[in-house]
């Protein structure tokens, strides 16, 4: 779990990965909106409510993160580019779902607003598209949902 004082390192990781893989799909307005959302003080504030950030670390470096709000919506999910495709994200999701279920045993679904280029990644994680691509404040996304009762994640409950 994120510890107090790690917010800036998390923000830096997200900005680095976003800049490399996602930003080119967004307008300048969308980029600025996203950069505001991932400022360290806002990450900290969201975690004070019904949310949390789970981290993947190697030695003393944060290399992946997943942020849940309201224990049912993934608001940020990033892994260092050179460490993608080795299941760090899958493990972050699995452990996060354990936390969500512990705190909310009746939880049946998880939602995410996927950037267009990560839709196929979320499909591999058993999420389904539930609506057309949208754009709000320059942020492009595809709404997706994971039905926990019909997924392999149901087995780890």
C-alpha cells in the first residue's frame, strides 16, 4: 500500500508512462487535465476517502501502481514501460481485488475508463467494453467493467 510521502514518486511514474504511451492520443486540454488529476496532493486526497493505491516495487523503486476509488473503480493503473508484459499489472489487480472484497464482500463488479490504447490489455484482464468511446475535458476513454462473479478472479475471493 502507498505510504505517506510516496505520492510524488507515484505521480512521477504515472506521468512518465502516460507521456510515453498515452499522451499522443490526447488533445492539449486532455493532457493538462490528466496532469492535474495525477498531482501528488490529489492522489493523497483521493486515498483519504474510500480509495487506496497499491504499489509494485523493485528494491526501493516504485515500478507499478493501481489506484481504486470507492473500492470499485480503477482510476489509475500504470506499470513502467520496460516492465510491462511480465504480469506486474495482473498481480496488482489481483491483490487489489482481494482488498476490495475484504472491505466490501458483496462487491460484484469493477469499472475502469480505459484509454483507447489499453482496451485490449483490459480485455486480457477479463474486462468487457460497456459503452462507446467518450471524451470529457479532452480525456478519451472507453468504459469497461469486470464482472467478478463470472471471472477467474471470483476464484481468489
